[in-house]
C-alpha cells in the first residue's frame, strides 16, 4: 500500500513539474489548491483503508464477486476511444466553454504547451460532478470502483465522492493505462483501453512506434 501511494506522490510531483503552465491566475491557483487537497485526502483514505485500491487484474473479480460498479470519470473525448462495456460514466473534468479574453489566452497557451502534443482540451472541474453521480447511482451505499486513464483524476474523484456520502469506494490503481487486454474483456470503441489517453501529435508518434515494432518482428 505504501509503495502504491509513494509511487503516486512521485508521479504527481513529476507531472506537476512537466506541466506547470507559464501563466497563472487566482482562479487557476484556487483550482490547483483544491485538486492538491483532494488528492492528499484520497491518499489518506487509501492508507486508512476507507478506500480500497484495486489492481486492473483484480477489477473483474471486484465487479463480478464483490458487487462493484465501474465508474469511468474520464472526459468524453477519452471515453469515446475505448470504454468498458456496462461501465457508468460521469466526467470529473469537462471542457471549459468560457470565451472571455483571459480564458482564450489561457486556452491558446494550453494548446501550444500541452494540447497540441497530448490532444487534451482545456478543462475545468465538473461543477455538477456529485449531482450527476447521484443521478446514475442514487444509492450511496453502492460499491463504486472509480477509474480514469492514469489513476490521478480518479484519486480526486474518490475524495469528492467520499465527502459527498459515498463510503464504499474502490480506486483502480494506475488507471486503465495499466490494464492488459485480459483485464477488461468487454471493451468497446476503436482503440485499446490502455491507449485511450494518448492523443494529439503523440498519438501519431505512438502509432509509428507500434508499426516499427511489428516490422522489427518480421
């Protein structure tokens, strides 16, 4: 357990250093503080045993034998590439539709700094996240296995869900990126589940890498 949480902390620090934007605003700072607080709270919940960490290879057992419902909190543009059949979907982050001059400037910086390479849209935390979860899972006693691409956003989601009254939570360790083809046998969409977070220019580099691997085996 400690290894998993420590790995998450190291990954988060590395992620923050790589993606630290050149422009800041009070609202962006507040969002960052909220995100950091939610992630820290989630780590404490896992360490205390309040939230159950579940490896991708154990997810099917958790869903079939322990009654966990898979809650996919990825944004729509990731889910449409690949998703587990029968999973619930409520995005934690949604596209920021604000077109004020300051936000447009931030969107432009985001596109040049992150969006072009990763294909990720400029987002904001879904203000209706808990309400939308209640709409699809009204029983707060339900077992929910919360999942995203890499396991970072789902940590934030588990913290929000726990504070919102959902106490029987599981966290998919490492996210769908760590899953093998056999972990979730019923997957729908044009891509493999573990590759759904890859977009933008990096997607074409990745496809080239896969092609070179195939050629190298021939």
